[in-house]
């Protein structure tokens, strides 16, 4: 199962996420759930970096399926607002994916408040 935890600030802004694990829906290279999750995660991180130009803390371990992406404190108010929009969009995509075709058995999405 892949677990994705999105981070939300006390102000109610999404400020990052952590993904862990492999979905186990199908064999490596044929896992459509994993492919969908990976696409959403990587596209969001790319958008945060290239479009928002947000200062980020990113860590990844391909073997374990671990990916961490956090917006750091070195961002303008406008960057934080745009980052929130991209992360909210990712959250919506993940929630809808988990509802489809019993994919919730392979994907768990949660929100954690951070300081």
C-alpha cells in the first residue's frame, strides 16, 4: 500500500507531502495505481519547483517508494498561495483515485497539521 500524508499549516495551507510504499496493485511496470500516484506526485513537485519556484526540501528513495516534498520558510506570500493550489489539486486527484475501482485498498491519503 502507498500512504500519502499531506501537510497543512495552522493557517490552513497545504505545505508539502510525504509518500511511502508501493501500491502492490500489480507487478512492477504494470501497476496503473502506482503510475497514477507517481504522476501526480512528481508533477506536483515539478510544478512547485519550476512554476511556483518555491524553496523546497525534497528527499527521495526509489527502492522504498519514499518521497518527501516540503515547502520551506523561504517563500513569498504569493509563492505559498500558489504552492497551496498545486498541493490541493494533487490532494483532490489522490482522493478521487482512491475512490475509483476499490483503489483505496492500495492507496491511503491523510492530512497532518504541521507547525
